[in-house]
C-alpha cells in the first residue's frame, strides 16, 4: 500500500494553517479528488474517500484493489463550501463519501452534471434533498458557496448527452479566491477542447493521465503525452496529473507525463496522495 504523505490529523493540521487570503493551496486526495483552498473558501472536487468500490467488486473478476491509503475520513471534512462531481461513476460520485460529507456540512451543495442529477445511480442513501444538488451543463456557469463553476464538456471516451441533450461528463473551470483552476474530469482530447478552455487562462490544470494501453480496458482518460500537450495548449501555469495509483487494475506510472512536460517546457507538479501544492511556488 502506498502511504499518503499526510493523512488524518497531520493532513487536517496542514489544511488549518493560517495562510494569506490571496494564496491558493491544493491537496491531492487520491484518484481525481482534490481539496482546493483560497480566499477562506474550501472546494472539494470528485472526492473518493471510502472503500466502496473495493467492497462492491471484491468477489468479481474485476477486483478494485486500493493501492494508496486513504488521506482523510469524509466526516472530518466539516469546513467545505462546495462539492463537485464530474460524472456519475463511483470514483467521482461516491455515496459512501458524500453521505457523511453532506451530514457534517449541512449548508453545502453539490454541483454535478444536470444529466446525472436525480438519476440512479447516483443516489445517496440519506441525503436526497433535491435542493442540495445543482445541475450544470457545458458552457454554463453556477455559483455556490462563494465559488464560481463553469462547465466544460468532457469526452469520457466520447462526448455523450442524455435524451434531454445534457452532457453526461463534464470538466469544470473554478474561480476560487483570485485563482482559476481547471479540472477536466475523465476526458480525452476532442476538437475544440483546448480552444474552449484556453479562453479562461486557468492558472492550474488538473488532468487525468490514465490513458489506454494496448490489450487493456479503455479508461477514457488522456495519456501523459496528451495531458502535457493540452496543458501547454491552454497556456496554464502549472499542470497536475491525476487518476492513477488508486486501483491496481486501473493505473499508470506518471513517467510519460513527466517526460512529455519536460520536452515541451510545461511546468508541472506530480503530487503524492495527501500532499499540498501552494501558489507560493509561482514566486
Ligand atoms: Zn474515473
């Protein structure tokens, strides 16, 4: 099991350190999950903080063996202003994570694709209050908890819409404090993606790198080369890879990403689970 570099009490202490309101701090929580802090606000993106998939697939031919230990129990994150989900696969919308989160953050809402709102799955066991779920679509903006969220269509293999025409997979551009962060969700390259995101000039881009490998299941992510190129294309100041080191059957080494970023002079940060990156590093 890969150890988290900070977890439990040590992780919470790091989150609670008093920082300047102008600073941006980002912690990787494993898979596509991130905690983002700025201007006194806390945003939680795609949190997966349970073992629900390991339990669900334990007796099947698709065991989801966890590779990295959990950073924090969701019920200890009682200071969250907004939660988002990029699509309704369990590693991006996990009822076992979201139920306790909604309990300890009674005023906090979840922004998720309108196509996923109210469909089953996802369905939370205790918290089905529709008021707490805000649907969003590509090219639309919502604001909640003092954070702006703009939807960007994501091609989880391909762009898909429901019968009402709403995108099933999204990425988001967040405005938090004075910073702009792009999290693509599970996404592959498609025509118009870079042009659309470039308009926002995100300071930070968070991109999955768990691309396809011959003979392996299709993961619906960029590979390391595509992620590096997209980051360069959208002119982001720094790119962080994600969607690896969570499940043994569904991971990749970040080597190709690192090599590709180096080759094209794209600044990057490969996080470890529980690690923090801060905007101080921009100097
Ligand atoms: Zn995924």
